[in-house]
């Protein structure tokens, strides 16, 4: 019978191999009592939801440079925060970021609560994020389970029930291994193990600190785990966007509704996105030219196909919806990715002409 894995083996590996992150405290500092800034942990965990570490680093540094404290973020203009978030995706996270920061400042004097239960009362903080903050920033012995941890547990215990049905059992496995001491370091150690050695494809089992205790490795099935239920095919939705530029270089933009995809973000006027969309109604009276080609983008639950129409207008034209943003204030980098794709398509066509 194989020995049960223990946290000490993994922590010894983590002490030597911990990834350096701008929001982390190094293991040696952590063992000397230094804690990560809860604002940094919260911000990074929100950004990391469904986003890679590589993509988040730049955004995290940008946010903490612009808004070094939760009070700074709470006092920021919504439009500035949404623009800084542009390109990171899942824009509801940015809206909840502002809501949460303002609750922490207005109702808690800028101090994050230290327990999972109190953290979950804050806007946009669910079970995973609350456990991560409580463990990493406050040293609470909480069970932190993300996709990396689930993969490690499935392989460690050779659990072959497919995802997502296996999630509760994998969390139970993780709970049994979570130590009372150094819980924050342990949480980060398991995530690092999953992100580096116990990777989705071609895991580096030969140098894994838990190899001797890994049932999946012993059975030769580690790389096959976790198993996943077949995914349903994503539907395709269609829509149209209208890009109008005035003679002085200003672009016509429209703020999207606060609720829904890209909520609160500035983008090109258009119609609804649906498998059978409504007819497209231009936002301003002009001579509109449809472009050859389309914008393609994939969201979590559907693929999007956008047709693009362009028009040139003069200063006397008044839009029925949206506002013109002058050329000096306009930045394509402040747009959501799908809107930026439409702009790049237009620029490419104009350059060809």
C-alpha cells in the first residue's frame, strides 16, 4: 500500500522552486512571518480567473502602478478602470472589482476581512477567491482548489470520474492534505506543482515531489487524468458593428449596457448578438460600406461572427446613439478584444487602399 502524500514533501519542493510573482511573498519571507498584501492577493486572484499567469502579470503591474492601494482603486473613475482592464476579458470581473473595492473602503475602512466567511460577503468574491485570500494573505487553513489543484488531486488519487462530476470528491482530497501551518504557502505550492510539473499534457512525473505517493503515476494513467465529460458544441451568434469616423479623425463609440457581455465597456455601435439577430440599424445617417471579411471571436459559451460596416462623416452629422471620441483621446487598446479586432480589420482594409 502506498504512503499517503503529505504537505511537508510539497512544501520542501516549493521552498526551492516557488514561482516569482509580483503579488507573492517568497517562501523564506513567509516562514519569517511576512504576509502578502491582501489587496494584492485579491486583485491577482480576480485577474487570474480564467486567465493565464503570463497574461495577468502585465495587467497586475499596470493596476498596482495606477492604483497602489484598495483606496486608490475605489476612488478611480469607472471608465479608467474599464479601459485599463481592456483585453483581459470577462469584464464583469472589472465591474465587481470596483464594487468590492468601494465596499472595503466605505464599509470596512479599507481593511479586507481575514476570514473566508466574511470575505464571501464582498461583491464578486466566491468560495475559491475567499479561501485563497484567507490562506495566502492571512495564514488561515483554508482549502484552495483551482483547475491546477483539481488536476493534481485527480492524478494523485487516480480518480477517474470525469469532470465536472468529480469536483466535490477532488475538493475532499485537497481538504485532507491541507495543513494547519503554512496553509498559504501550501496553497500556492499545489498550484505551482500543477502549473509546472503536473501540467495538462506531458507531466514531468520523474521529478515530482509526490511521485512516490501518486496512484495515477503508479498505474501509468496520470497523463489521462482528470477525465472530462464530452463538451457540447458551442453555438454561433452573429451581429454587425458600425465604425464611423469624422473628417477630423474622431471615432463614434457607444457604451454597452452595464449588464451582459462587455458590460460598461466602450465599443462600436451595433445590433444584438444572436443566432438569428435583429436587422442592423446604423447609429448615424451616412453612406455605409460593408467590408469583405468578418470578425471572429470566441466567448465562453459561443462563437461570434461580426460583419463590419464603415462610413466617413462630417462635423455636422449627429449620431442617433453613441458619442464621437476625438482622435487624441481615442485608443484602440482601450477597447475590448473583439472591438479591437473590428478596428484592426478596418485599418487593414484602409491600408490596402
